C-alpha cells in the first residue's frame, strides 16, 4: 500500500518549489516551528511585528492583517513560491516531501496548507487539483503574482474599514483575489494544524462560530510537536484531535 505522505514520482514536492518560509510572529516562541521547517529543508525567516504608535491603536485582528501584508511584500520580491504561516501553525512531519497540490504553471494559483471552513469549488485538470475556498491564513503558499494581488486587496480593505475596529479580513480576502483572477487550491488532507487559541476578538466582537476556534479535521501525517493548545499534555491533545474525523500522532 502506498503511503499518502509520498507523492507519485511525477509529482513535485513542496521542498522543490518553495524558496522560503516566513513565520509571522509578535512575541510568541516559535523555536519549535523554526526548527521543524528547517528540518524539512526550508529556508526560514521569522518576521516579528513592529508597530508604529498609530498601529498600536488598531484592533488585534488588524495588526495581524498588517503582518500578513508585510509578508506579502517580501513574497512579491522573492522568486518562486513563499510559504507564509502564523506562529501557531504546527506542520506535519514530512511536509517537505508532500505533493504540490496546485498547478504551478498557473501564476495566479496559490495553496492553503491548512484550510479553515473549506469549500470545494472545482476539480481542475488531469491531476485533479482541488480548487477551493478557505478563510484562515494559518499557513499558505503564494508566488509574486498572487502576492501583488493580495497587496491590492490590503489597500482596498484599508480604504473600506477602520483598522482600529474588528473585521474578518481573512474571510474577505479570497473573494477579492478571485475577482482579480487568482485561484486558490486545497489538499485532500491538512498539511498541518492550527495549534493556538483564537483571537479573543473573534468571540467578543465578531459573530464567528465557536468564537473562531478551529482545528484540522484530518491530517496528512503526524505533527512535528504538540500544539500550544495542548499545554504540554498529550491527553489534552488527544481530546482535541478526537473532535476531528482523523488524527495521527507518532510523537
């Protein structure tokens, strides 16, 4: 039986197409995430947020938006594909060898390694790539073309919303980028887990189900390390993972 972790010989892997991994962080400890991605063969950069006095008055969600925007600026200037992830992403073991699940020949295509509330829109080409829709920007892969589209989106949202207030920029993003020609793709299994706790603003100011709490419903493989939400407890991890349809952990 073939392992689902290994792509067919004619399929490219993430390690072959991703030139850099950018971790978006503020004050979080990302030691485990850095070492995990480096062990998978990725060049890793930690992008620590530095806010102006004006930006310090923005909502926490808007501050995250700004951090993604800075990562998009870097991706726009980098050749090939850039993996961008938030500090609470926990990658699966072997992620560097996982198959590329979007058509790399399409410069307007990008992929969600972790998909929150995914929707399948179409099956594309003989490779049967899954074009879909997702919301959270926990971990995704973009190229310079898509990065420029996302930067246009940032300017539009900045003109539309007061960044001092709460709004779900990530749920708006894909529809705008699709309107500019972008196409998002999702894998059959999550390539990692959302390991952290949700922004408290999701529950106190927003209308997101479960206060914005979301986890992977299935995983491509075991995780590199216990997610922060487990608080060091394997049993706590199991309780959370059993809420999904599939979990794997080989520690």
